[in-house]
C-alpha cells in the first residue's frame, strides 16, 4: 500500500501544484442482523482506493479512483489538478493553510478481541439468542438484533512530508423490539436506539453489553408501555439519561460548532449555525456547570471520533467548546483556522472514505461529568425522566428543537412513581443549556457512539462520539408532541 500511495503523491506533485496529499484507504466490514428468529442481513464487503487533494493557484482540486494501476493513478492526479485549475477561475479568495509540522507515525487502535476472528456462525447465534429472548415476552410483535464491525487502514502522505499509517477497528451491536396494541406501536431499544452502542473496540464491547441478559427487561418495558399513561404536557424539570443527552449534545452543540457551517461553506445538508463568529468568547451557552469539549485523543476514550491524526495529518487534540457555561471554541481545519486568528487547526477534518473530500466533522463532542451523585440528579420534587431517543427535529441553524424518547417515568421526591409513554420535550438551544441544574459524576458517564451522522453532498455518513452522564434541566417544555 505504501508504494502505491508514494506513486500517487509523486504524480500529483508533478502536475505543478503547490500542495498535494494522498489518502489510500483499505476498508473491511461485516454486518449481521436478525428479525423475528430469522437472519435479516449477512453481508461483508471490502474496499480499496485513493483520493488525491491538491492546491493550485489558491484553489482546491480533488479526485479519487479505485484503479490503482499506474495509468489509473496518473489520470486521477491530472483530474485533481484540472479541477483545481477550474476552481481557481471562480474562487472568491485563495486558500491559505495553517502550518502543521509533518508527522511520521504508525497508529493502531486498541482492539481487545479481534471481532473479525469470531466465526460468523457464533456471532449470528448470539443475535438469534437475543432475538428469541425478546420474543419470550407475550405481546412482542417484532424483535431485532444487529452487529456491525468495521476495520479501516489509511495511509496519508503529503507534499509537506507527512507520512501517517492508521488502523481503526470499530464494533457496534444492539437490539430492539416492538409491541402493537390498541392502534399504537411502542418500541424499546438496548443499549441505545438506531443501532445500539458503537465504539472503537473489539468483540469485548459485545460481551460487555450482554444482549441476552438484558432482553427480558427490554421486552417487558416495551409491552408495559402499551398500558402506560400518556406523558403529560407541562413545563417543568426534565431529567435525561446519558444516551438521550448524547444526542442532545450531537444536535445542539456538535453541529453548531462546525466552522464550515458557521462560514456558510457547508449549508446544503442540514443548514448553517446560529453560532456566528461574534459570539465566540461572548455567548453564555449554558449554566456555570456546563463544560463541553471536542476531544479526538485516545485518552478521552474509545469513541467513534477517536484517532491519532485527522485526514489533513493534524494530530488529535482536546479543544474546549464550553467552559463554565461560556462558548469558547469551534471545530476548525487548516483552511479555516486563520479565520479565528489561530495558528493551527484543531484537527477535525475527516472523510467517510477514499472517494470523499475531507470535511470538518465532529470527533468526540462530550459533556464533561458534573459533581452530583445520581441521587442528587434525581432529587427533584417533581420531574419527568426520559430514556432512549425515538425521534429528533431541529431547525437548520440548530436553535429550535423537539425530541421524542421511547420511555419516561414521573419522578416525585426523587422516586419513580409511574411509567409514561410517548414522551417529548422541546426548547431553544441556549435556553435549554442555561437551565441545566445538575450533572451526574464520572461514575455514570458513558462515551456513546453515533454511527450515522450525515453531512455533505455527496452525503458522507460516519461515526461520532458523545460522552455524557444523566443531567437535570429546569423550565423545559414537556409533552405536546402527540397533540395531547
């Protein structure tokens, strides 16, 4: 692979460009799923190709190919140069890259037990066992389980001298079930909705999640929701579990701090951002206990946004985003760092594959743990506690939102008093975070994986990480999402 990447870089530089980088990516995946006792999907794929990015006359050009012959690579390099030349004729202002020392490194993510070494029939048997355990509960009408494992190796070379070889292995699994009755459908998922939990780990993640052991509780809650009381419409205290709070972070902190959205260079997919540049270091984003970071370093944990270097060869970093409630940082690239008056990118450029151009993407955008015990978070005279996302909606500037969850409980004097169905809540991003009253400590903090974040056109779907522990918010609009 290295020789192929070197050949591509040499051919790109020979076209007369001022800068060039090459990403040669080998990817392998395995996806398995079951539905009501049957195998629903069993697929495996492999991909190998390279992308060439060049700067000429201050404009970008990018091209990609899976034809790794000498002729195929040369044609790709010429195509990238041609696109840069055409772009220069219509550019508004030339691109200037922030300086970055060229790194030379080899990094392999910790994996534990290699998930690809586990036989497929053993993996399917586990999913079928969880599926069967869900269906033991009378009233379950649909049960599903899934597993997804991905390994990518990327070689990054640049005309500045960067030489980086990274291998990442991610694993994700989950299960969910539905119950139908009285013209309504209820759903429960574990350990999270939309594919479960995903991390930069191996088969040990699957073992830790314990699908079969948790299936009876999940199925029982699903059926019980059919006869549960409707979540009331009110304004009051809301407690969110860490998985739902992770999605709240993703939508109302993660996307708004993407600097390309702020600058308007990425707007076609899901819009812009309310976080205009004048609000940096001036906006009161949350209450004084709210602290958030964008952290791709391995020390932060095995998140889907964890790596050693981004797709511009910039080392992974920990960047404060909200400090004591104050907005203090964006995610940037080598091209956009100068807009903020910064000398260096904070390393958030990533592409979903060799055939896509790197974009500013969330790494691990996490809410730092608070100082409260779980009992203190639930210490409310009256509150609604919600778990597990079911739906989300947020405007194209990431300001007004409404989310729905799978299940809720009414809390009185710190105690769960009744189950509630169809819970929803809504609000305005800054008002919501400014009403944060309590955040549980690190004992209850989880780094969740979101494997399906979309951005760009053509669309790029990739994984992000979000750490959170349960938290309580005041004066939140609760209910009303079902017109009752």
